[in-house]
C-alpha cells in the first residue's frame, strides 16, 4: 500500500488580535491604568509605558509609518505552519506449504509535522515463521526491527503559546534597511513586554531529535503430550535504544550562549511464559478446557545525559559538547523492575449454550513494599446462548441472543520503580569548616506498606441479533470499585517533604455501553451499513486515607490549585472561584467594600466579580468550590459505510457530550494585557458602554490585574467531529486478471474535517499535550494549556494485492 497526505490546522483555531486591534487594546489598557492604580500613575510609574513612547524604540520605530500605523500584520499560525507531503509505504509477503508458513513485511513512513521543521520518519520490518515439525511439535518465531527518528522541535508547549502571544505588528525577521536586518523580530525587542522569542525563531533555532531503535523477537514451542494435553512456551525479548540530542543556538539560549545536550537511554525487556492446556470433550454436550501458566518478566534501563553551553560557534551543535566553555555536566540513572505471574483458567461448555469461566492469577511486582509484592486476582464469568434454546431456535425474528455476566478483580502497578523506597539523591549542600560542600541525602519518604491498586468489576451484558443479524445490539452495564488507589498524598511540612506515594482511598466507576450495528440495505450491487456506539460513565471518590482533600495543580503549574480529589465527587474535579461577571458602575460602593484581591488596590467597576460564598467580604480559598468536571456524560461515534459496485464511502462521526474543559490559556491570553498579544475575546472586555460581560476592563498588567482559576475558564467541551471521510474505488475482476492482481484499490480521505463546539470554546476540546504539557496526569483531564494544534489531514492512497 502507498499513501500520501498533507496537513492543515484543524477547525476552530482560536482567533487572536490583529495588529490594529492589538494597538487599540494596548492604548486603552495604558489609559485605564490611571483608573486602576491612581497612586502609581501620579508617581509616574506608567510614563514610560505609554505606547507612543515605546514605539519610538530604534528597533520598533521602523515598523510603523509616519502616522503611527503598523507596516506589518503578521498572522503567526500561518508563519509556523509547513505544507509538506507525508508518505507511507507498506509491503508484505506471505507463503509456505502444508508444513511451513512465513510472512515478511517492510514499511517506510515519512510523516511531516504540522509545524515547521518537525517530522517523524519510521522504517520497520517484521518476519515470522511457523513450522509443524512433527504431529506433536510445532515451533515458530518472529523478529521485528523499527527505527524512528523525529524532530519534536518544541517540547514544552512554547510554540503553540507564542502563536497566540507573538505581537502581530512584528515581522518574522527585520526587513532590509533595518538596524537588525535579517534577525528575528521577537517580543522581547518591544520595550517592557514579556521577553521571549517568536514562534518561528523557536522552530528555526532549536532541534530536539529523538532517535529510537526497537528490536524485538520471540520464539515458541507447542508440544502435544497427548490428544488433550499441550504445553506452549514463549520466550521474548525487546531492546529499545533512544538517543536524544538537543540544541538551541546562541540567539535562543540566552546571553549568546548556545546550549547542547545528548541523552541516551537503553531499555532491555525479556519474558518467559509457559502454558499447560488440557482440552477434554466429555461427551457431545460437555467440554472442558483447563489452563495453568506461569510467566516471568524483567525490564532494565540505563540513562546517561551530558550537556554544555557557551559555545564559541553554533557550528558544532550537539556534536562536540566539550567545545562548550562551561563545565560539561553529566547525569545518569539506572533502574530495574520485575513481574512474576502464576495463573489458571477453567472453561466449561454445557450443551454449547451454557458457558462457565473461572480464572485466578497471582501477580508479584518489585515496585511494591516487601510485605505486599504479591496479590491475588480472581474472576468468574457465565454466558447463556438463549437463542439456542428450543423456544427460540426457530424464531424468524431473533437470530442471536446471548446473556453474560462476570465478576473480576484486576490490579494496577503503573508506578515508577522503587516508589516504595527512600532514594538517595545528590545536589544537597552543607557548610563544613566554613566551606560549602556537596552531599547526598534522602529525597523521598519510604512507604514499605505500598501495595497493589485493585479494581473489582461487575458486568452484565446482552448480545442481540434480529432478522438474520441485520440488526445487532450489544449492551454492557458495569460497576467498578477501585480500592487502595495509588496517588501522591500530602505530608506534614515538618517532615521536610511535600508528599508520599500512598494507597489513599477508593473510588467507583459505573456505566453503560451500547453498540448498534445495522445492515440498512443489502443487495448484490449496493449495501449500506451503520455502526453506532455510546458510552456513559460516572466516577466518584468513595473514601480517602488522608485527613483532608487532595489538591493538584495541572496545566502549566503556575496558578493556584486547579483540581481536587474529594469524597463524593468525581476524581480531579475542577476547583476554583466562581466568576459572576464584572463589577458594574452602579455597584461601585459594594465592590469597594470587599477586602481587595487586586494587589491591595480598591476594587472598582471593571474589576472581576467573584461569588462570596460565606459573605465575609473576603475572596479567598474559603470561596473556592467545584466548578466543573472533565469527564463526559456520554461519548461515542456514528459510522456509515456505503458500497456501490466498486465504490466505497465511509462517513465517521465522533461525539462527546457533557464534559467540561478548563481553558488555562485564558490566564495569559485574556486576563492580562500589554505584555503580549491576546485572544480577540478581549474586544468584549468591560467598558462603561459594555458592562454585561465576563471579561474585566483592560488595563496594563502592572496596574493590578486579577487572574484566578475560576468558573469563567471552564467551558462546555461537548463536540461533534467529522473524524474521517473516505472515498475509495476497487477495480473489478476483469482488470485484476489482466494485471495478475487480487486487489487494486485507490482512495482518498479527509480526517478531522469539521468540528462543532460551543461558541465560547476556543480551540479544540480534545487536548493533545506536548511533552510535559497539560493533560498528562490524573489532575489534567479536560485541561487546555496551549496544546499542540490538532491537524486536518487530506490523504490519497493505493492498495495493491498480488
């Protein structure tokens, strides 16, 4: 198969101020500073912040005409985007005879990123073989190799943020004749702005390469001792080697000192699994399958990093770290983890209608405390094929009816190795004999009682097929209770530590999942199938082993608490103040009666108005409440597939309803002005003529702006997305025979081709965090912080079978 694609920014990209709009807002913000900080204004603190004076800076003045109008109006998303063709090529072979079969596949994938200079290239191959050596012995194995190289360029969400905050009156580079001709024009060049580099500059001046090699293989033997008894042994190994060179040129690293580093990480994994299976057909109405197994797994990793800066030239990049004038800094760590499992399963089939399953497994992980490394996880299931009963066997309406129920206990060990132990860390200092000396100390509290997180699940399911399975319905109702949740819990400050990983409590999940598949039209030349599914889940914290709620800070980590874990509430519910609006002109006296939450300056009409829950005229932590929930009420998809002769059309819709999104971007791109550009929403800020708004009157940030995690940041995240639209054509048998092919299909598709959201939501409601960004922990469900933009992708492809 061969596939090519190009990408564009996806729908609902947030709008930002253009050059004229920004300059108007900046001028108004400066003028309003006299109102919000009269003492500072009288003292001359804002004299140098007058926009007219700032634009007389020798770097800025040439960017305006004689009337003070901007010569540039840069739309930064267009500047950072690249339009490069991506391609994917896959080739596979298979063959063999009655005794031996084999398969070989190779692939080349060159995926060009949405942002300039970003890419991901992957080269892969896989070979497998199976051989029936004897009637009682079968052996086989597989090998695969994957090499992937990618330039992530931006690893901390900076470029998506700068796309919003870069000044629109700046060009990408200073023009000919400018004192800084050819250099990048950055926000930091504008007086008193928040000093940083423009988004194109960041993409052009830094590399963050990640080269990953993965080699894996496995071999197996199946030995049939008797007709009913078989043993299978599988031995597997996996080696992952990552090389991560990084470089920032002198213009980005600060103080004209380029920065370079190289990290290497090698992870080796091996496993041995043994299964003993006994199959017994007792009679025509009874059959039994029993399985016993044991497995051992171990993973080892070694990480090494070296970095330096203050290079005499950018020429070396990361290829000569010793060229850096500063001392070479090195770091390393190693870790190991192991998992042992012992398990068994019993299946009993009665009349092919009544199906019983019992399973038990004991898992032991090195990650837990000495007394809790092992845990036992049983499960049981029963299914009844009702449609095979005599009273339904001849039904013309019901073609399939199956009821099933199950109970099972599962475990979670997804925590870092050594979490239960106190670890020694370097970087500590003390004074000895009048000198500062380095040392080693404990950097984490031990928890020898740390144990498996367990989830008990009850499930009741129904499978129903009607009219010869023209209509198929599958429904599952479930209840899950998780105990001994693995979370970081706060500890007393007197301990010298912030938190400790503990089994802190329990929570429940309950829900309903329904899928519906219909064959709407089915003729020799034309068919139309529909697939619909919906999933509804509710979760709630049942208990906590801590004396108080657990708070978390998601997103960029620069605000007050954003989330809470509280008994009786969803996990990680949004936590903050409730914004009622903005104080109006006729509320001046009431606003002034509040203890100031704006730099101790008197609250005025135009300031944000919060709900005072306890009526004490003080807005503080006592007024914070749960303000949203990132989990959807319902989510799912609707897929329609139409075939007419050789044509095929697939229309794939995805939806989510009832989930909230906390837009942390409003902290820096709406709540404050004059440091960087903003969203166009600030054009709806409070004015004497526009008082029915949620956005405070603009003012220079230094005049006492207010930004808090509050309900205004929480938006309805419900959406309807056009996930995929595919149109293809498969050529008929006459042409295939002439070309000696068994398949020839061409197709084109559009992915993420439309999006319907609430008008107040800026950007895409589905968060795609960059490395280290929002959305990467339990506290960040539904949290937006200048995430990597989601693309709309246009594809053309060819599939060939021989």
